[in-house]
C-alpha cells in the first residue's frame, strides 16, 4: 500500500519537467540565464579599469579580487551597469514615481507610444494602398518597387534630422515629425508582405472568381484580402516594432523633453548609464507588448473567421 501511495507523488515533478523540456519555457530560461552571466562578466570586465584607477588615486596598493568584483558591480556611473543596477533603476523610475511625472519612464513610454501608433497607422495604410495598386497595375510594380526598396537603404539616422527640419519649417512640430519617421520605417514590410499576400491565391481560385463574373473589387474583397491576412499580420508585427524604433529615433534630433529617446539623450549627456539601460529595457518591453497585441488581434480575427487560433 505504501509503495502504491508513493507512485503518484513522484509523477507530477517528472511530468512538469517533461512539459518544460517540450515547451518553450526551459529554452527561454536557459537563454536568459546565459545572457545574465555574460552581462555580469561584461560589467566586471568593462568597469574594472575605472575601479583600479580609483584605487590608485586613493593610494590603495592592495586589494582582493572579490573586492574588485564587488566594487565594479556597485559603481554610481558604470560603463556597463549590472543587471541588478538596471532593475534598481527601473524600480526607481517606474514603480516609485507617479506615472504622470516627467521622471517616470511610463510617462515617457506613453509619449513615444503615441508617435509610434500614429506612424504605424499611417505606414500601414500607405503600405496596403501601395500593395493594392501594385497588384492591379502591372506597370506600377516596375515603377514603384525599385524606389520602395531603395528607400530602405537610406540610414534612418541620416534622414530623421532632414524630416524634422523640413516639417519644422512648415510649422509641423511635436508628434507629427516623429510619426512620419515611424511611418517611413514601417510602410516597407507592410507593402512587401501585402504584395506577397494579395498575389498568394492560386490561378484556379482567380479563374473561379472570373467564372462567377466577380468584379476586381469583389475579387479583392472576397479572395485576395482574406488570403493575405497571414502575410499582413506577419508584416504588422515587424512594422509595429519598427514604428517604436522610428519614434525613438525621431526624438533624438528634436531635443525633445519627453519620450524614451529624450531619456536616452539626457542619459548620454550626463553619463547616466543606468538611466540609458533602463530606458532601453522599457523600449524593448514596449515594442514586445505591441507585437504581442498584434498577435492577440490576429488570433481573435482568426477565431472570428473560423480559422485556427
């Protein structure tokens, strides 16, 4: 009886371990652990010269390796802040301040998100419009596609100040220049993805629509657009992350007082590396959340259309 009672108690851990191995949690945790180890080693390596210099200036001739490591991980302005320093910075700038305060990274993330979403909307509409035009007018593919591709070869750091200056001379400042930069970055994946998606129906399906005497608009609405949805959402996930990048880049040449780009710029001016890394982490979380939201919309739409979630 005791042996039989002991068997169920040993099965759940084995089942949990099996689920971890088969799922994505264990690989993600392993990669995270590797990143943390490399991050800590890099912090010690990069901060050690400054600590040694401080020892020499203080006339301290003898020190131990554990003391050196501890001091490299507790510098006020490190070259590379350790993970626990970044977490402490996030705690101070996210949890311990009011979200409406200019010291709050949540406030700055919202400012950046506004520009990113407006740019994402403009870029998505532009990309879909170009894709629809390209598949219906054969000459436009030869005329536009080379320019669309060439537009992405220009470094955004070079073109962003030009956009800000040109729009500023027209009296357009604030959110709009940043949104234009975001739209410039995110229209490209949407255009390419939608061209591929709108041309994905097979010839037999297009012939069937012609058999039913469907107009071009009906073929677009009933066949091409539904077929393009997987391509569209894959492109939107790329585009929304690029929109966040574009909004941050757009804040750099404007001397903005708000936004994650402004926090990055202020941190670089005053050597506040913890602030820089905290803003980078918040920017990554913001972009990841936006991509996740697009994925939720995709799954919801798939369920509504009767597809697999």
